[in-house]
């Protein structure tokens, strides 16, 4: 690997981001705790009847993961914006979209992947159908990268704003609607004994498209916000 | 530079656009009002009662044109945002952002009139029908664009960021519509549909089309009026704005 090459830059960026997360590993647990608490609120509000909880379990887990991801989105560029390294990224000679894709990838792996790992536990809390124990994480595995990629485009637009939280939710959530419908829809169909492969394939297709296009859009958005 | 390009550049310059928009606004509003009044008379008085829905169907003379406009305004906004982002034309930035509140208003009216119609017809104010849900998401997209535009201090940067969001949203609209359609049909087979435009009788069709024309004209009036304000705000401190402000002051406060 030649120093100064694009590959070296990407590796350095990934290593740096991972190190930063590792130095503050306590923060990495926050999305999990948030999702856990949100899921725990539903039995408290709706009553503990297993049948009722089973019926809503998929939707609740999906929405909890989605909201946890939304809260975590803010940290994608926040620290880099504050210490100025984001501008250095934009100024670097390497393709910005590729660098951003690395950043989004690391962010996904450190915020969404742990959520997917605990999603069977979240489902168990709501008496999820045992047959869906593996389908739910697989659907999340396809859906959460899409959420991260779409979210990154919107975060790039709000970077540098002091209070972006509520605005970010307003920008991001309409874009999340199809992902939620297909992801939760696949699991719902499986629970009802219907074929569930088609929505998962749609999610996969959307993910393939977003993997290529979202980093480009994210780079364009970031250039607008930093101009 | 040929005459067309000259004309094009002159139209795009804020002072000229401000002047021409100022001349067009009263015409747009006036024509819109007259057309809407004729269409309302035709729809509410002349058109026959529906054999099934009675008089309640007459709300479509507001509802359907507004629903068309909610999409048209979005396309107008996105097209202008595209022009603004690619060719950096100031006027397009202002036009795109002026279309957002008007489009949001049309979407809101669509939702409100739809639920007013739904209460006597379906027995409920709201149902998670595919069209209703996509219209609601469209409203959220509009509000997102308006919110982002309001949140950024620098006006040109705000317009570019919000315009970019509008373009991301236009990719999203068909996907949302398709996915919501799929989601709905998975759960319940058939849903109540509005009258198809092809199945509508001519006595009901002409007020509908006239109203659609009226809403278009009104929309352009509203967009141009907002554009004038946007141009003044954007160019505040420029000479032509100062001249207008001074003229206003000498005319208003003596």
C-alpha cells in the first residue's frame, strides 16, 4: 500500500474513526440502551398480554432501531466538524464520496451493528414469534445500512447547525418510510405465513443502489453546507 | 451573444425579475380569482348531484385540483432546484424556495378536504390508504424543505441545501408511493377510490378542469409574490433594493 494513495487514505480514516469510537466505548452502548428502553416502554403502556405484544413486536423493534439510528446520526460528522477535520476531508485530493463511504461504513458498524446483534433480545422481550428469530436480524441487516446511507445525506445538509436535532428528524423520517415498510413488511408477511422474499429483495436492490449513489449525494450535500 | 441569450440573462437578473414579477402578480391573482369563482359556481350550483354520494362529492372541486397542485408544485420546486444547483442561477433558487410554502399549503388543503369528505363517506376522518399516506409523506417533505431553508443563516446556501433536499425527495416520492401501495394492498384487498377522471361526466368535468387552471394561475401568482420578497431579501444592500426602499420611504413616511 503506497502512502498517499487513495487506499491508504481510506485505511487511515477507518482506523482513526475506529480508534475514536474505541476511546469512548461507553458512548457506543447508548443506542442499544435507548432501543432497549423504548421497547420496554411498550409493554408498560399497552399491558403485558403476550398475544398483543407478539402482534406488534416486529413493528416496535423496527421503529426502536430506526429511532436509535436517528439519534446516533448526529454524531456522524459532529466531532469532525467541530475540530475542523471535516474540512480537511473535503480539501483532500482523494474522492470525497469514497472517504465519506468509509466514514458511513464505520458509523454503521459501530452504531447499527450492535443493535442488530441485540435485536433477537428485543424481540424476545415482546414475545416475538420464535420462527422469526433469524428473519428479523436479517431484515435489519439489509435495512440499517440503507438508513445510515440515507441519513448521512441529510446529516451532511445540516452539518454546522447548532440545534439540528428536531430538524434532522423532519428531514430524515419521510425518507425512512419505504425502508420501514419493506423491512417490517417482510417480517409481518413471514409471521402471517405469506411469502416474504420479495420485500427483502427490494431492500437489497435499494441497498445496492444507495451504496453507489448515497456517498455521491452525501459529498455534494457536504460541499453545499461547507461552502 | 444572440438575442435569446440576452433576453434570458436579463430575465434572470434580480431587478428585472422583480419588476416583471410585480407586473404579473395582480394579473395572476385576478385571473385565478375569476376562474375559481366560475369553477366554484359551476361545481357547486350547475353540476348535477351524484346519484350515490349526493352533494358531498362536490368537495372534489377543491380537493382534486389541490391534490394535482401538490405534486405540480413539488415538480416545479425540484426543477428550479435542479437549475439552481447546476447553473447557479439566483432567480431559480428563489423560485424554488418560493414554491415550497405554496405547495405545502396545497398539500395541507388536500389532506383537510379529503378527511372532511371521508367522514360522511367512509365514516372516518383518516384511513391509512395508500394515497392518503403518500400525501402525508409529501407534506412532511415540504416541511423538511421549508425547515431546512429557514434554519440556515446564509440565504444562498440555505436555498442550495433545501433545493438539494427537494431533489433527494423527488427520488423518494415514487418510491414512497409504490411502497405504500404495496403495504396497503398486502393488508386489505380493495380500498375506496375517488372517481376516476375518465369515468367522470362532462357536466362535472369542466368545473374541475377550470378549477385546476385557476389553482395553477393562483400558484404562479403566489410564487411570484414570494419571489419578489425573496429577491429583496437576497439582494438587500444592493443598489436597486436601496433605490426601491428609498422610494417606498419617501412615498410612505413624509
